[in-house]
């Protein structure tokens, strides 16, 4: 959440950010509400002090009793007005996007993202490579038809050695992150509205959320929501930062308006599975840990032998809570293109301000922590393995690092 102090001291910066990000909140009107609110609070504080002083005289001074009664009514009116103003201010603040790093490129869509580097050699085939949907059918390891029968389109089954491949990938990834200093969690798969608001998914991505009927709960779209929410309303010890958390969870998103965007197979679905990286750090360290998470993502893909490129995400392709974002797009031979497999966002104090997550140093330094949210792997990495490691006979070779966890080195076509 944008701090009101920034609006008071540098309204033009906030106006410029809103203009760039297509936010139509009237900053001048918001500033006027803030001034009125502070004025009402100041008057109320003065009235309380005067009322308390006169209350001591009520026993001996009838005029004091009358004044105290009048003050009580005026104070009630001021408090009511203050509450109304605070609600209006919070509503407008909830729609303000985060500030933007100067390094974020201009642009409207993912086509405008700027490539930072390419890594790995693209595979060469002596045959026409298949996409993961075709491979899933040949190998008998992906069943979207029965997923649609049991749930609806956009849900699917991994089965047999395909399920083993995924579980090996997710387990290996978690073990690698633990080696790199992350604490492993198993989190709830639902979150309250306040948690979704605090992490920036509400109100910005309300149409992507599966809300549970008659409950103040929704299915999570990422364990970012539950891992960041873990420290809501807490003051963290500065000496213990950074806190590095990871979790593997199913994730649920409606993908409203997304279909038609090269959604063949199980690339864009309603339920997927993800290992997430979350970091709480001091403000001066967030750039460093944003890069640290990117290093982890690249390491994992390099160990898996997947070619990829890293892109600096443009303004139009970055969600409102983000300050700066990197995506990694792996090469998918079946699509003959790079496609997103991980996202990594520096959210600065946007989430911590909304969830009131602060830190305090022993020497008195304090403030809101910064948060980093970065994908480690998802099912998309598994389907990238299928496409990049496919063989002429329809089989798929398993990357060496996963073989100790799968127990096999190849998936053969189903008979």
C-alpha cells in the first residue's frame, strides 16, 4: 500500500505512477480527504483533553457538567465523521498501485518485455517435435478429458510416471531451496479476504479468485498469500532478517479472460502446482534478494538442462503490487517459442504496509519489511521437460538430477 506520507510529501510522484499504470484514483481528492481526516482527529483529541479537564470540576461546577455533555455529543460526531473519512481513504488507497523502479521498461503486453539474457542451447530434433499435449497422450501420463469430466475444462490429471515426474520435480526443488537457506512450510490452501487484500490480490485480481460460498475464505492462487500472511500484524526482529520461506501447494485461479492465449494442453489451467520462494528483508536489501531468487530459478533450470531466457517485465505486463519483476521463459519446442515458467517480483513494502508487517532493530531502526515473491517451479517446468527431452519414438528422457527421485530414467509410450 502506498504510504499516505508519500502522497502528502510528493503527490506528483504518485500521480505520475497512477498515470503510467492506468489507475484513475483522484490523488488531489484523496489528499483532501486525508487533510480533513487529520483535522477531525486533531479536534477530537483536543476535545477529549478539555473534557477530561472539565470532568474533574463536574462535582462542584454545574456549568462544567453542561459543557462536558455538549462536548460528548460533539466528540461523538467527530469520531463518526473520522470513521467515515478513514473508510473512504482506505477504499481509495486500496486501488493505488505500487511505485515503479526506474529500470522497468515501458510497454503494454508481454511482447514488450526486454530480454536480459539467453541461457542454454536449444534442442535439435531429427523429427517434428510434439507439444506436451500430444506427448501426454502418447505416454498416457496426462488426462485432461477426465479432468473436465470430474471437474470442468481447465482441470486435469497427471498419472503414472507423469505424476512421479512431477512429484520428483517438486520434492527435488524443495530440497534444493532448503540447501539455500529456505525454511519449508506446508500451508493452508485457503485464505481470508483480508489476507488476499493484504498481499495485493484484492481488489486487483478479484476475477481470478475462487471464493468459497458463505465463507470468508477463498482458494489460494499461490502460497505467496499464505506465506506472506503468516507474519501479518507482527514486528520482526531486524537481526533475524532475511526470512526465507518456501512451500509446495496446489494453486487455483479462474484464468478469467485468459483462454485463447496459447492455452493448448495444460499450460494455462484452473489448478496447478507450485513451489514458491518468499523473502522478508530490510528495505535496503530487497534488490539483493530479488536477484538472489532469480539466481535460484536459473540454477534450477540449468540443473534440469532446460534452455531459457530472462526478461525484464514491462509496465503493462506487471501487476499493480509489483515494483520490479523478472520472468523466466523456458523454451518449448512444441510451441517453437519461449514461454513463461517463473515470475519473480520485488513488492517493496506494498504487502507489508497493508498487512502491517514491521521490523525493529536493537539499535532502534524500524520500518516495514520488504517482500520478494518468486516462483521456483510449477507444472509448466514438467511439461517443458517433456517437450525438450522427447525422443523420436515418443519416449521422454528424465533429467539426471531427478532420476534418484523418479526411480526411472525414461518414460516410454503407453502400450
